[in-house]
């Protein structure tokens, strides 16, 4: 399964903001997503915003990243510039289907 554009964007930003290589950045974000019960293939920018605020700072601190909360805030700010269309592939996710069926 391909990764979501939001996941790829966060990983690239994390790689730029830290001394992590691409594999380390992707692995760290995947661990944070797993802790949150999310999947890299279907995670949205909004969901990643929550992960950046709640879960990823702890993962980065465990890996010796200084100012982990600041790094995550900066990444979250840049993530918000993703176009809403970047999550269009998620329109057929189970959550989206049920939301449409429920009228919410």
C-alpha cells in the first residue's frame, strides 16, 4: 500500500529538521502512528496534526532530539499548507463512507 501524501510530507520535514536519515524519520513517524492506531497509507493531514502534537514529541525525545515539541510544532505548521485535495484519496476510507452514510 502506498503512503499518504501527508505521511510523506511529515517524514521529509522531520528528516530536514533533525539529524535523522530518511529511514529513521519514516520509522519514527510509523511508530508514532502505530501508537495512535493509525496507518501510514491512509492517515490524513488532520490526523497527523494530532500525532505531531500528542505522540511524536515523545518519540523524538526518546531518540535524543532536542526541542522535540518545537520541531513538531514547526512541522505541523508546514503540514497545514498541504492542499485539501492531498487527502482526496481518503474519500473512500471507511470513516469517510460511514460519515457520508450517517449524514455527518
